[in-house]
C-alpha cells in the first residue's frame, strides 16, 4: 500500500520526529472512534492472532483470509522470511473471531490473497502469483503451484496486489507505478510498465492488461452490473471508473488519460461496495474506502451519468484522532457487516522513514467490524450443499458476495460436469435475463455455444440499462472462441460495433472501446458514428484512443498511409477534423488539408479542419495551409491564423515558405499603418515565424503606428528577427523619449537577448516609476531562464540600492522562476532584506512549535494562507479548490508533524514530496526551464511550471537535465511576523485533523471567478445594465477565487462595483456547471457558520434526511442570477433542467443585503 504523505514540499518526511506513540491498546483505539449514527463498531480480531494485515477476502464458508507481513517494508539482513496467510472464523456468530489457522507461512511480503473455496487460495508472493492448496483439509497448505511469475519487484508497496474475482470468471489484480512486469504465457509475453490492472482467466491461462495507469491503486470492486471501480492510494481523485483499455495518470508514454470522479479528494486505499439487507437501504450500492492518512473510513455514492458516473462523498463511517488507526481494506462479511482491516501503525512512510526505524510497528493489527444493531444480520448460505436451482436463485440476492460465491460454485461444478451445468443454465426460465448472469456464466463456462452467446446478445435491449454495456463486453470477449474471419466472430463484431450509434451513451462507449481493438474501415467508421451524439469525458477519451489505435495498425500494414486516405469524407468535415485531431500524424493531416485546398468547402468547414491540420501537419503542410488562407481566401486578420501560430509556439514548427508568401502580399509600411488589424496579424506572423523578408517594412511602420499597442507589437516582431540590423534598430528604440516605445524595446531586448538588457532593466528597477518597476521584476524573472544571465544580473544588482518592497517582490518572482543563489543574495543585499529573513534553526522550530500548540489560531492562519502575496491558493489545492502546482493539502494536518510543516515553509527544497520533485532543463537555445514533469515519452517532456502553466519541450531540443529545486520559493513567508507564522502553521496542522478544518462531504461549489474591478468594466456597468456581466463582454475580466475550508466565500475577497450613486455596492461571481448528459441541477444556499439559534429559526420543522442539506432556505436576499447569460429567477436555481455540456451561472450579490460569507451547494446531475 502507498505510504507517501501529501502536503507541502518536505512534508513527505513529516513523521521523522513523531514522538507521541500511543500504547497499542484496541480498547483505547475503539474508544477514540467516532462512528456514524446507527452503526456500531466491535473488534473482530487483533494481535497476536494477526499482525500487519495487507489484504483480506472472505471465502464461501465465511472464513476471512488475511495476507499478513511483519517483514514489510524490507527484509533485514539475515532475517528469515516468515510472512503468513491467516484464516479467521467466527464459529458461534457473535461477531468476534474465535478460530485462527495459519494456512501458509515462509512467505516474503504477500501483498494479496484470494481464497478459492475453503481449502485453496491465490497468493501474491513478491514476484509470483501462487495457487496454494490444502489437499488433506487440515487447515495448512501442502501444495503450491506457480501460476504466473515475472512481476516486477522494484518497490515493495507497489508489488502486485488487490486480488478480486470478477463476475466473468476471471481473476483481476493490480500493480503500481514503479513496477515493470514481463510475463510469459502460453499465448506469448505480456507486459505492463507502471500501474494498471491485470485480468487472468484461470480456466484457460489467458492473461491481458485490463487498464493502465494509476500511481498506487490499492482498491478494486465490481458492482452488480460488473462495472469496475478503483481507488488510488497516492492520487487525489477519489473513486475512479474504469473499463477495458482505459488509461489513467502516470501510464508510461501516455499523452492523455482519464480523470477520477472526485477530483481533490484525499488519497484512498481499499474499496468495497455495500450490499445485502443488513446494510441500511439508503447505503446499498455505496462505495467504502479509507483515507488512512487521516484515519477515516469513507463512503461515496454513485450515480450513472451519460457514459460514466457521478460520485459524491457522504459523511464518514468512522473518524478518529488516533494516530495509529490505519484502515487499508474493507470487505462485506457473511453476516452483512462491514469488516475493516487496520494496518495499525503510527508510521506510514515507506521510503521516507528509515525501513528499520524502531517506531515502525511490525507486530500489531486489527480487524474491526461495523454493524447496525437495529437491523437483522444477513443469512449466509451453504454454497457447496446447494442445488443448481438454489444457486441460480442466489444470483439475484441483494448481497453482491452471495451472488459472486454462487457464480463461483457454478463455475466449479461446470469444470466437473460442463454439459449438465450448461444444460441447466439454458433451461433456467426463472433466471432474470434483464441482468447479465446468464451472459457471465456462458463466458465463464468454455462449452457455451455461439447460439448461447448470440441469444444473449440479441436480447441486450431487454436488459436493464445498467447491464447492457457489460453484456456487450461479455459477448465481445467471448467472440475470441471463434477464429478471425469466422462468421460467428464477424456476427458478434457487427452487432457490437452497431452500438456505437446507440442512443445510450454507455453502450456507445463500449462499442467504441471494442472497435478500437480492430483495424478495419468498418471499425473506424463505427467509432466516428459515436461523434454524432453527445460526447462526455469518458466517451471522448475512448473515441480519441480508438481512432489512434485503428489508424496506427492500418498504417503499419499500408506502408504508413493513414486510413483516412481511403475513406469518403464528402459533407463530413467535422468528423474528418475529429479524426485528424485524434490521430495527429502528417499522413492524417494530408486528407484534411487536401479538402481545404480544394476550394469546395465553406468557411465553417475550414474553421473545423484547420486546427486539426495545424496540430498534426508538418512544416510543408502548415505552409500550404497558410498560403491557402492568405492567398486563396484573402485572410487579413489574425484569428483564422491562430491555429498555425499556436502550433509554432508549441513545438517551433513553422509554415514552410511563408516568407515568400507574405512578401508578395505586403508591399510596404503603408499596407500596415492603414489597416491596424492586418498590421497586428503581420506583426504576429513575423514575430512567430521569423519572416526576415519583411524586416524593413516592419521597421518603417513603427514610427507611424496608430497606437502604442500596435507599436509595441511591431517592435516585438522586429526584435524577434535577430538580424544585426534589427538588433541595432531595437537598441536605438530603447533610448526613445517616448516611454511606451522605450519600454516596448527594452522588453523585447530582455526577451530575445537578456544579457543586452541587463543595464536597462536594473536601471529601471532602481530608479524607475512604480509601474516600470513592476514590469521590470516580471522581465527579470523571464530573463533568468537563459543560461548565464542570473550571474550577470547579480553583479549588476549588487551595484545599486533597491527599495525593500521592490526587492521583496523581485525576490518572490525570481524564486518562483528558479533563480540562482547568487542572484537571490544580490537582491537581499541590495534591498537590505537580511534581517527580514527567517533562518531555520532548532531553536526557531521549537519556539514556533510550542506557540502553535499553546495559542496558535487556525482561523487566523486560514486568513493568512489566503493572502494573495503568499500565493498559497494559487499553487496548492485544499480538496477541489486551488492550484495544481504543489501537493493537495486536504489532509496534511492528519499526516504531518508541526516541525516539518515549519521546515517546509522556510526551506521548501530541503525535502521534496514524491511526485513533486522538479526537473531543470537546458534547451538548445540556452533556455532554462524548471518545473514538475507531468508526462513524458520519447518525443517530448510535458511540464507544469511554477505559474501553473503546462508546456511541452521537444526531447531533441534538451541539451541537459538535472533535478531541480522546489517550485515553492524560499523566503515566501519572510514578510510574515512570528505571530502570523504561528497561525499559518496552526492552520496547516489543523487541515484534515480538526473537524472545523476538514473539507466536508457536502457537494459545495469551492472554486469561483469574481469580476475584477476596472474603470472600463465599471463604465460599462454604468452605461448598460448588470446583464452585461453575464453576456461575455470583453471589458469584463475575471479572476479566480476559492472558498474557505468550510465552503464559504468571504465577501471581502470580491471586488466591488457601484453602478450608480444611489445603488448599493455589488460583487459578481460565476462558476461552471458541466453535465455529461441532459439532466437536472439543484443549487442551494446553505447557511454555514450561523449559531444554532439562527439555524433553528430559519430551518423547516422536519429534520433533513441524509443527502439533504440542513437549514435549507431560498437564496439569500440580494442575490440575482443568470444561467448561460439569461436572467434566471433565483428560486429556479433549486431545479435547473440543463442540456449536456458546459454551462455558466453568474450571480450578483448586493453587499448591503448580504455582507457575510456565501455558501453554494450543487446537487443533481453535475458535480461541483
């Protein structure tokens, strides 16, 4: 299991100084638990009966099998491997284990166990998947068979793990990011680099990769329809919905991947789906997983949405402040109760705390049982003694476990007598064919005929919608029983591919995924047919992936020719553009480019096709596209050309021959000064594509430019040419008496030749007006990305004196850009900042720690955290709100000690969080680039920079790379007083630990944009109406703003407008709403933070049910709303019918009527 802790840079080591180690007493641990109303917890088993439970699964007789490792995370020199598989039983039904057997020992870190009946089990033993049997039924394994071997072992908490049987007769198991597995099978070698899920059919030894990606996916469960859901113990996206060939984050070489259903959620371990009659009915179908860092057992609900799902977190089942409670797995028991495996350890680090640290607990562990005393327990059948007809009836049991064990018993009997079992299955008229049970049995039993499979497939429309997708999947897999080209296989393939045009989005997704495994034009056309319907995120990914896969296989067979060249695209430019964008090769771009060049398409078709050609084409193709626009279509504005500009800015590919084309169109400076829009377009093209043929024309147009903005654009274009004459001309302009011209020239020099700009920028920094100093600080931050510039700047800055405030601003910008120590020292000395710098010493850490514990104010600390000058919110998220540059801080207080929070704030590069280590690249142009790698393949590196922007760097352009420093700049907290620092640390240490500073499960909207006050925006409001704000007026500028941890948005964070003297001050906010399918959204305005008296006065008499928000009222007085630009009565927000796609809700807030914080909750078919 993952053992890396989230938090600030350096918090990965946050437990090194943990000294408050609790006595390992289960009674005290239980007493500290807060349990959901109606539920009760009892201790089912504990040490010495078990130690360090890693994974657990029940067998068909109710035995609980535990994979136990006291050796983890690493065997000591000379130590004998003796990890165990333990079987626990409750023989008298009192909810407490009273029988223990050691099934197997002598194992080395067994990370998974899955019983196959009461006398055998699949067991992961490091690099091997074993099948161990107890042939004499004495409780101990006496026979061991290696089923598969060759799994990677690079990291012990990433070994193969999480064994589960699927309803299809297959064994599924996971592996994690640092593992590289190469498995030899009868069908050839199978490979999986990095994380993913394997699918293995024991009856045939077929092995395949089910899906790829994830960091540490220690949770996988199947719902009643056979859908797969996964949790990741090292990523922040909660529940993940996965399907065949799905790709998730970190899959090696992936350029695109799917997202989880709960972005910003803490990392979770283990996964179980609640079912049966003992569980409260409104909990049935909920997913249970554990946030083991913050000592919580969590519950999520699911709801189908288009081709995917919506997930919402509900109130926790268990929370506790006990630092050693580490829930890591959960399973439904034979009595209908929920069983939770507690790893029990105050230390959860794997690589960050020494493997042999004495505080690392190796002997304890617990299994907790969560039941509902007011509800009867479930009955557990005797599967082995049941008749086939009784087993058939169990397939529809409300307990998923009962249904699964009934399937497994039927599989076992089919192995012994397949003909009679199949005959019985065929005649089961009482088996509900609206589900998939018969389909799964035919898939699991090798003797099923084509007529069996085809009959199920033809009846797919009669199945419940949730079963249709997995019925198609089952038939698709079963088609492989017949040879390629056979009538049976073709018939199944044709049926499934036709579902790509189904009105049911889930069926379209399944058909698209299936088609992606073929290589024919028919399959390609089927995938494209899905684009004629609404496309949500999972379907969009699947279409993209399948189009690429089919074209790649086709091109391999056809000497590199794209499949597009052989297809008819008449009247289908939008589909062609979709295909080219997905395939993204010059061969695919050629088909679209030929259509553009033909002259037989309208402007709408060109607008669809050109971005695809620009993204996929080579330089020659981009040149042809540019010529067509400029010459054949007489384009004279920049907008139509922007796809070509964007491509060059992305990877430097410029249109071939563009200089000759423009030289024939632009005859002199008059062509530019008389047409400002055309001049802007030409300046942009010259700057981006280095069109030297127009140098003299650009230089001559600068003095006569219509305004300073155009003059600046022309200067930038001239500077970009980098010829001796253009360099001389721009240097002369840097001495201009006109401030705008001078600043534009200096900025251009700084961007192109930073060494030559040092004298100019340092002079402006030291003596210029405030506006110039602000701009100069930004320029310096850009300049230091070039090799050698930092040292030269340091030397120049050492010769001047800087205002302390200017020096602080410059210091923050330089630090964020990865500035050198010499430059930082020069800024500190020049601005006399030495005494304003925090020095990390043991004495300081001790003093701050004591003050945090004695009187630190987390409430005041949150206000400090939200200060824009610190940039905390811009870089870090807390849950779903905030930036992506640094780790999510949602549960940092539950995993990090105070002293390490202090260290990470003052010296953020001391220790870097796993996954947030930075890379420093030197390009072949001498540019230094510092950031976090978010994707990498043989062609390029994708990085996230300190400002949150993502860039792609060509692998061929990288001259040098080395580990970088933290993107969190040192000295960021230097301006804080000691009391402010104490409060900030108090806030961070409370996150996820204190109830007041724990992100609630309520679906609150936490990220907004607020309208920025500008004179032009205010003028527009004065002359028009507030409707202008929601109408997309370009004068309206917006900035991001987030709620506090409790979900409220302080009005003090918003800019204020006053439309007229007699009107009250007003603020505006907006937030997006995304629906994957047509649906309904409910917007509520809960009152958070009111006193109980205020709440009681406003709430309805009836107590709210679970899922309802307490104290629900109409929107606060003084709120007006617009939905997609249309004025909308606020009471209509309670139930909004919206079409699939993106929507925007804008609110105006009358601050005279609503001066306090605002909370907004979003329910229904969209997630906030």
